[in-house]
C-alpha cells in the first residue's frame, strides 16, 4: 500500500491553493473574539469531484517522554531520530483512510536538540516526518503543553509539520493563521478541522499573541464552526483537549460542553459533525449525543511508561482507541453529511519494544495475553451505550 496516494497528495495541494486564495480575498468572517479574514462563501465541494462516501480516522495523544526520544535515536541507527517504526503497526489503518487526524500534544525543539520529556516537553522535529509517513493529513496542536517552549515552540512545530506536508489546527504563528480555518478535502467535499484546549498549564499566552493557542469556549467554538462553514466547509470536525487525567468516565465539563456543542445549529443543520477528545491518558467513551458522535478521549497513542498523579505505574496510560467514521453525502445539496458507520480499533503501546501494537491483529496472531487489554479498552469505549447506536469494533 502506498504511504501517500496521488489522490491524497492532490487533495493537499488543492487545499493549500484554496487557503492561499482565501487569504488573498480576506474581508472578515463572523467568528467572535478574533480577527477573522473573510472570504466570500464558496461551494462546499472539493475541486472537480462528485460527492462520495469517505472514511475519517482519528488517534490519540502523541506525547514523547524521554524513553520515546531515546528509542527514536536508536531506530535512526545513529543518524538523528526516526519514529516511523513506532507507528508502523497503525500505518495500514491510517494511510488507508481518506482523511486521518492525529493529536500532536508537545512542541518541537531545535533540529539538533536539546530535547526533553516530562514535565516541560520539547520533542524531536523528526516526529513530523513520521506522522506524514504514517499517513496523517492533519494534527491538532492545542494542548496543555502547547506553550512549553513559548511562541518559538509553536513556530518550530508548525514549521516542521508544514515541511512534512501535515496540516494543523489549534495553535498559530500569526493572527491571520489563527483566523483561517484548516480546510481539508475528502469525499469530494471540504472538511474543516478545528482544535482547542482547556488550558496551558498556567503558562500565560505570549504577550501580544492572544491567538497563539485556541482555548475552549462554547461561543468561540460554535462561532468558529460557523465561520468554517462560511469559508466552504460542508463538515466540521472539532478536536478538544479536555477531561480529567486518569479518569475513564467523562467529567462534568465534557458532558456539559458536549451536549451544548452538539445541540448548536444554524441554517437548518448542526454546527459540528464530530468531536474528537484527547488529554485524559486513558481510553474514554464514545457516545452519540443529539445525533452527533463524541469521542470523549482516545487515550495516548505514543507516550512511554506512564505513571499517575500518585507516582504509580498505570498500564492504562498505554492503551487507546482509533476512531474510524464513514461519512455519506446528503441526499440533496446543502443537506448534512451523515456518519453511517462508526468504529473503534483498540491499540496498545508496548513499552518493552516501544512500538504501537494493533491489538486485534496481535490477539488474532495468537497473543491471547493481550485479550484482557483489548477488553478493558472496549469496556471504556462502550461504557455510555454506544453499541446501541451502532458503534462496532473495527478490523
């Protein structure tokens, strides 16, 4: 399987051209609280393509602790860092989707380092190349660690993602970048990717840069979603860095905000079509709320050996799920794209070999000892009744 199909490369090129055109046509979009450049509304279909069903895949936190950084050096055989082997097991699922979204929780340091893990992260920028090689199209970059290295950390991170060909949402280098929605092409239509975080570990926003990181606020999110629609998006996907660490059940903010965001509508259709959650370090539930799927938390994708707030090792910190959703075009122009198939795929990070493991494949290959891990992930994912709304374990 090709790591980057011509179709997906063309889609990225087309999206880049669209954003350049939008920037040139700026006048003022109606998103509250920030200076939004405003293109005239454009059709919500991709260039020259009839609308067709497509799959969207999303994964959890990429959080490189010191052990991950060391392994990246080992896998590069003395020539910098290589994180592709860590992600090799999920590459078929990620690259096989029409649209793939990750969460880059940390910021990148200088090319030659120094790099650091917890508590203040600066990660090797070679991670961006690994994400691209795995098949990711866009990454959310709003997290409680986005300001770990100030505005320069944001600049380096987004610059390296740009060089790798991976789009991003949630942090920005300029006010114009912050105000321009990230638009992606899939299924012959345009998909907006928006991202927000609950906070930045009490690190203040850089002076004069209130737009550097998107912070969670109901009015801000719904306003940005409507602005993305005005910019041409037929589908709006929102990544939220939220929840309580080490808590499997979604907390009060997640439940309250999730209900409010999925209830928000304008022009006869919901403002948001899918919510993807990160931050808790453990798998959390999927739930259909007001007709819209919410993934409260996908867990960590890459982290290393995880300890909870008491200092005790917690194996759940290396467990996660991949969300896969099939979007189907509306029956008539201007209608809502529907998610007609919702799936989760359990995954596990093996801290012994420092590799992401496809749990279904591992269990089917005879590693029955991992069945208990897969079952624990499934129990969390299905804990709010998602099976009744059609969520299934994928392959």
